[in-house]
């Protein structure tokens, strides 16, 4: 297939960047196939996108939300029609298996239907006033122009999580996708174009993070930044936004764990661990990277886990028999490799994997063996830092209380899981696990679009995406008082007897 030539999308037109330098995305399963070329935009392109988005905002915000929702309804329908096409390009460009790529597009479709429905709600509140003949209410108002900076690991779902609630709330958007997945972003924006959004409502600027990311974040014409990515970049984004009082939503890393208690259904816990740790080659911010195992089941569970993990088939995601695709890039693979070296130095034992596969058929891609580390202790760096690869560390514990405390003992708090058949422990865990998401008898991955998504501690800045909670990111509350008494009523004074 010839490479896709990607352009920026500004004010309803596909345009090249002002400086005509380009870069490429490549298929991580073979590293040689160029999937797309994309422009390396500069601040001049960002300025043009901001100008278009600002102008469009003036009229888009005035379109009634139920009518804005009709555009989202069309996005849902067109995405459904183009699901297979987008999934195939995603697998080629990003590497995840074709089944998972379909799931990624499906998440976008679900999101579009969900927020289209929100267009007929966007509920505010009415509440009694302290004073007579006076009405009090809150309304959702749009924020303005939103910069959406998105990662490569969910190249359709995450841009949808951000753009669709932003649009239904009446904002205009500038999407800046990851440099690794320009083709996915281009096809998604093509879907928005087909849905007929007025010019300037949806804009796309390609480029490399540090170069135009900062321009976007600092630009005075942008009112809100929504960023998903690493905690390191997230704190830089947050710092700039804090300094200039810009609204910012940060979805950052995770060091998610699955607890397996001695009373758990072991087969179920095993399937959950395999999917949570090695699904998407461990490249999810919700991936399971620690297994906290009760000592009474650790031996049996580990043996079975080793056996099942050894059976996982590595290969190009496009082959339906593949369980685990490649990592996104050689840089990411180097990072994973460094963590394996570190694990060795720290005294962990590599039970399985830990290297680049020897199989010559896999040589040209960025593959890495599914890896199980044993004798991991809670304070090792491999148990504290996000690896973002197919690596899981086993930590032994002797009690439920210890399991909870080990799970909580990292700087992150995104997703968490416990397998137990004891209802009291399940509820106790629900209450005590320090994470934005807790699964009872399910793996740490697999969030659904109509529920809040996000984490505590360094996993974010307190906001939640998805569900109605995303509306709180993308709208401002306006409180309105209507006094129909025809006279001055002084709150806190005229309604008091003393
Ligand atoms: C991410 O990895 O950034 O819950 C998002 C999940 C997916 C989304 C992951 N629905 O695993």
C-alpha cells in the first residue's frame, strides 16, 4: 500500500504546513514500510489553526446543543461504516492486533453515540433562591478553543474521548496527534469532515511534540489544554498552564496492579492477568505491570502464568492469530530493555522473556518477549516506574492488608484490580485502593466510555475524562439569578430576621 500523505486540516481545508518539512510514520511490525508522511508544523501553522478555531467558536457556541449533537451522530455512523478501514490502518501504523484496533475504533463509535445523547441533556441545576420571587440556576457554558494533545496507543479512541465532549459542549478544537500515528488522526478528521462540521470547528495540526506542543500550550488564543501522555511531559504542560491560568486536563501514567488473593478463582485471575499485562503489548496506561500474589497461591499461579504466557503468539498485528504485536518504536524497545537490565541489577529474577525474540521472522519489527519478573519487591524501580511494555513483576504478600498497602505504594493511582471471592474483601478493596478505577474480579484494562476515566496522585491532575465527568472539563459553570420581584433584594440581609 502506498504511504498516505497527511496534511494539516485548518478552517475546513487540507493544507500543507507553511514550512514544507515532513516526517514519516512506519509500520512497527517491520520498521521499513512507510505508512504515512506528515508535515512538521511550526508556530505559523498553530497560529493559523487558532485563528480559524477562534472565529468558528463565535458561531459554533450559539448552535443549540441538540443540533451540535447531530454532527456527532453522523460521526458515529460514518465511523461505524469505516471501522474496518481505520482498524487496518491502525494496526499497520501502531502495531496493535487487528482485534484490538477494531476495539479502539469501536470505543470511538461508542463515545460518539454517547456524547450525541448528551447534546439533549447537558444538565445544569435549578435550586431555590434565599429570596422570594427570585430564580437560581446553573448552566454549562463552553470554554472556548481546546488543544487536544493525544498519544499513539489509542489513536482513535483517545482523540474521540477528548474531541466529542468538547464539541458537544460548544467548543472548537485543535487536535495535535502523536507523531507516530498521523494516518490514524488524518482518517479520523476525514470522518469529522464527512460529518459536515462548519469550517474551523475541527482542526488538525501534525508535528512533533516539543516543537509545536509548547506553542499550543502557551498560545493565548487557546483556552484549554487536554493532554494524555507521560507524567514527565504532563508536569511540564501543567506547569505552563498553571503559570498562565489556563484550564488543563492531564491524563498521565500508571503502575497498575492486580491482586490475587488465596480465595480467588485462579483460572479467572490468570486470564485477567494475561490480558491486563500483555494486551496491547503492555502499552496502555491501564496495563497491569504488577501482580500482587498471596503466598498460598503464588507457586501454582506463577507456574500456570508461565505456561500460558509462553503460549502467546508474537507477530504482526494484522495476522488474526497474533496475540502480542510489536512495540511502537525502537526507542520504546530500548526503554523496555533498560528496565530489564535494571530489574536484574535490583535483584529481580527473569522467569520468562526479557529480550528481543530470536525468531528471524520477527527480526525487522520492534518485538519484545512477554516478560515475567519474579522476586520483585515493592520499592524496586521496576515496581514503581511505568515501563509501557509487556513486562509484569510478581510481588508476594502474606495478607489482604499487605496486598492493599503494596498496591497503593506507588506515585501513581490510575487502575487497580483484585480477584477474591470474599465479598467483604471486595468491598474493603473498593474503598481502600488508591486509584481512579478499581476492578473486582476483572483485569486493570477495559474502561467503558460512559464512566469516569482518570487517576489519583501522579496519574493526573484530578480531572476525569469520559462519562458526564468529561463535561466538567469541557464546560464552565455559569450561575444565573433571575430576580422578578421588581425591587432590590439584598441577599444575606433582607432575608434574615436578625
Ligand atoms: C490508555 O491506555 O491511555 O481502559 C487508555 C482501557 C482502554 C483505554 C486505555 N479502554 O484499557
